[in-house]
């Protein structure tokens, strides 16, 4: 079922505010998918999803490679619980500035109920969303 990225149904948005482990799928340089577990925050007002990560991770390197080639990596984040599921898709870029990282950490702490320990190598995978699917 398709959803409006900027105006999700209350049920869809509520599902994205629950505490769930998600997956992030990024394209490797050879085009194959790289899928890893992550925490995701969804900001429909801005049309963004955010994932915090270490700048040296494979997912960040995948996004940076696509960002250099195409201006952004085509990625997807997904979560599921029983018969409920939700996927958000869009173009990802890496944000390294202090304000973006602090904002993403605060959003993560709100959704997941814990503040990650400080990490000077932390960056944000910021996804400009253009597709939402799911059954929540």
C-alpha cells in the first residue's frame, strides 16, 4: 500500500514512532544491495529519514560513492512487526556538520529512549524521501 511521504496516515506515522530495529539498504559500488540493521527516524514535515552512523562504515562509504557519482544514493529503510511493515525510499547524502549530527542524535534519542554515547566520527545518512509503502 502506498502512502504520502509528507502526509502519512496517523497509523503509519505512529508505527514509525514506535521503537523498532530497522534495515537500511544501500547500493554497493558494484550495484548489489548492502542491507544492515539500523535505527531510523522519520520526519514527514521535512520529508526526511535519518540514520546515525560512523563515518567509516560500509553504508556510509556506499552512500558517499553514489553521492559523488549521482548526487545521492538511492536507498530504502524498512521496519516490520508481525503483519505490520513500512518502507521509506529516497536519495541519501551524508551530513557531517555538527548541527545536523546533533539534530539526528536528538531524534534518535527521542524514538529509541536512549542517547548514543559521544562519537567524534558520527555522521548522518540523510534521506530525502520520495516513496512510502507499508501496512501499519
